[in-house]
C-alpha cells in the first residue's frame, strides 16, 4: 500500500495528521504538483480525481478524496483512537461538522488562495475578484467558529475528531493567503493552540 502525496499541501496534510494520530505509517510516493506530475495521462488514469492525496492499495484499488481515505484508515487499518465516531449517531454528527468545516471554511479559503496567490497561477485560471469575495465568506465563518468554540472544547463536541484536523489544517495552511485569527477571537485562538500542541500536528506539514 502506498500514499501518493505532496508535502506541505493542505489535503495531504490532513491525511498525514490523521495517520499520525493513529500512530501508523504508510509508504509515501511524492507527487510534485508544481511540476505537473498529477497532470500526466498515467496519473489521471490511476487516480479518479487526478489530485493528491490518493491511497493505492496492494490489490491495485485507488482511493482518493481525503475523507474517504480517512474512512478507510479508520475502519480497515486502525480504528483507535476513533476520530470519526463509534456509534451511528456519533459518526453522523462528526461527518456533519467535518463537511461544514470542509465546505464552509476550507473551500472559501482555498478559493481565496487559488484565485489571489501568485504561486497558484500555474494551477488556476485566476479570477481575483472571486477570490476576494471568498475571503469575506471565510472570514465570516471564522468569526462564527470563534463563537461556537466558546461553547465546546472541540468542533464536534468534547472530543478531538477529524473535523478539528480539517479546520486546523485549513487555518494553518491558508496563512499563505493572509488569513489570521483576529486578536478578539480568543476561543478560536485557544482551540488552535490546543490542536496545534498535539504531537501529530507537527507532522502534518512536515517536508
Ligand atoms: N477534494 C479533494 C481535494 C484534493 C486537492 O484538491 N488536492 C490538491 C492539493 S491540496 C491538488 O491535488 N491540486 C492539484 C491541482 O489543483 O491541480 C480531497 O479532499 O482530497
């Protein structure tokens, strides 16, 4: 089994964090996005979404999409500690929060980055006005998240879950697009520090 991945990229970082929480390692093959290694016909024929991360199983099956890879790791490779819930209700609630973090926070941040950052010209047909609109969407969501984290320790409740990994990696990575936790967002800042002090957070964006 091997993980097709790129160091210091947001979606791969979520899988690296998840694996480190599980205490397992998977052989890695680095895909250089800036050199277009994911745009070859061979890569596209192998990986359904043509992106990283992707998990290639020993029987040749290829899983892409970060959450699907995490689901396979949790259910087939290492259930402990559970990061995606242990009962049907927990699983549904955690997926609900994780999708909210992905769609309402990570995605607008990613669109800001891709449409405004000079380094992203190689990968995106940039529309800077769209990027700036998405910045406002993400900033409003950060404000709401600060309020929500005043009511609970972690994003989905009192336990650390995959939803924290998604949100933490987004806030950490998209500093590159100018996102910052505002001085008055104390609950968000405390949570960011709490998640960032986990040993697994250190490997998320490691080279
Ligand atoms: N929805 C996918 C997104 C994967 C994705 O967009 N990966 C980026 C790197 S963080 C990528 O491969 N980008 C290549 C490109 O934009 O051409 C997931 O969750 O895994």
